[in-house]
């Protein structure tokens, strides 16, 4: 049976180290601040925003919420981002996605000052990640790397397969594995021979968004399996992309859903907010 990677536990450790960092910063007169912008009333987004605010409070990070109606115009949203870019007590800006239809998410992301872009979605930060000269790492992929490290998984020289090529998970995930000297393959909806490619993976990362997508016959015995997916099963319960019950029997380690990658995403957001506060105050990050 696989080792179950305890994302909650690893995230709690990251959050505790962030809390200690915040305490030290406050002694230097710096309180890290995060602005969270939510537009519309998507229930999942509301839950994410509430969790992020709660996590900030526990870490001692100052947070502000800007809840705007779904009828908000692009110009109004851009005006708010501009205001937050100039707000001294705000070091990080997070605009919760998805935005309601009609709003241009790309334009909003590009309007955020790169030094306050704690999601690391701005093209300038994406480019920095590409060349390996970055301040912030995208939260979910960075969380995955932490989980692999916590389980003692060596990435260097290993065959790493990422299923999914989105800008927020798949692509940056592949890049971070590459920075760790993994040999990386990115698979997507047009990939041929997905099963064979996955069966060759020492480290398999699923970021598709389809339940039971990764079955046991796609997994090499002894592989490390990280499940980024967040789905609902037939009973409405949260589940990932991986057929956990079957894959657990052959993997060396595996993340559960919930309790795997999810908690890490918020922990890494807190870490990025502290990094942003340090950089904006001329302190070493
Ligand atoms: P997305 O929809 O943008 O991307 C899905 C990817 O899956 C695409 O690149 C697509 O090519 C690929 N795909 C679809 N069908 C495929 C197939 N048949 N074979 C191979 N590849 C296929 O989604 P995303 O934003 O990258 O998110 C992926 C999943 O991760 C979702 O379930 C999302 O909810 C979850 N997620 C979790 C966290 C977290 O904190 N745990 C954070 C972000 C996203």
C-alpha cells in the first residue's frame, strides 16, 4: 500500500513557518497585507475566499476583501486593481477566478503590479519562472513540489508526467519539475498513447478535472502519484482525478483528495504574500 501524503500536515508546517516569519516582520514594523477580490456570487469562489481570509488571520497577515457584484464592469474592476497596486498596506493582490462572463480575466491579471502578483499569473512572473529567476512560484505547483519533498521523492533524473497543460497548473508544474532536474512530459487532451506515457512515469501528476481519470493500469508500480484534480463523485463528495482506491495499491506514495494538494495551495499563497512584503520593504526574501 502507498504512503498517503498528508497535505494538511505539510501545509500546517508551511503555515507555521509563515506565521513565525510574519511575527519577525512585525517586529521590524512590517505587516504583510493581502487584498482578495471576488466578483459575483459563485459559491465555490466564496468558500475559497473565506478559507484564504481565515488562513491569513491565523498567520497574522492583514487581509482585505473586496466583494463586487456580478454586474461590475471591466473598467470598475481595473480601477480597483489600480487602486490596490498603489495601496501601501497591501503587498499581495489576488483576484479570485473564475470571473463572471463578460469580464476579461487576462487583462485583469496583466493589470496587477508584478511585485504584488502573489498568484504568479502575470506574464512577467510567468516569464521569470520560465528562466528560473523568480520571486513567486505559482501556488498549486509549488505546493506539489513541497509535497514530493515531504515524502522524500527524488525528482532529479526521474520521468515526470504531468497530465494537463493549463496556465495555472499543468504548464508551471512542468516547469518547476524541470527546475528540479526532472525529465518532463506534458500530456493533454490531444495526446496519443496516454496510458503508455503515464505508465513510464516515476512521478505522475494529474491536473485534468475529471474524476477517476487516472486508473491503476496507467500507473507504474512504485510511482509517486499527485492528484491536483478537484471533482465531485456521484454522491456529491469531493474527489480527485485519480482512482484512489485502486492506485493506492500500487503507487509508492499518493495524495488524497481532499487533504492533499488543496491545503498546500493556500499555504503557498501565504508564503508568497510574505515574500512580497519582504521584497517591497527592501528585505531579503
Ligand atoms: P483546465 O480545465 O484548465 O485544464 C485541464 C487540462 O486537462 C487541459 O490542459 C486538458 O488538455 C487536459 N485534459 C482534458 N481532457 C484530457 C484527456 N482526455 N487526456 C489528457 N488530458 C486531458 O483545468 P486546471 O485549471 O488546470 O485544473 C485542473 C484540475 O485541478 C481541476 O479539477 C481543478 O479544479 C483542479 N485544481 C486544483 C487546485 C488545488 O488547489 N488543488 C488548484 C487549481 C486547480
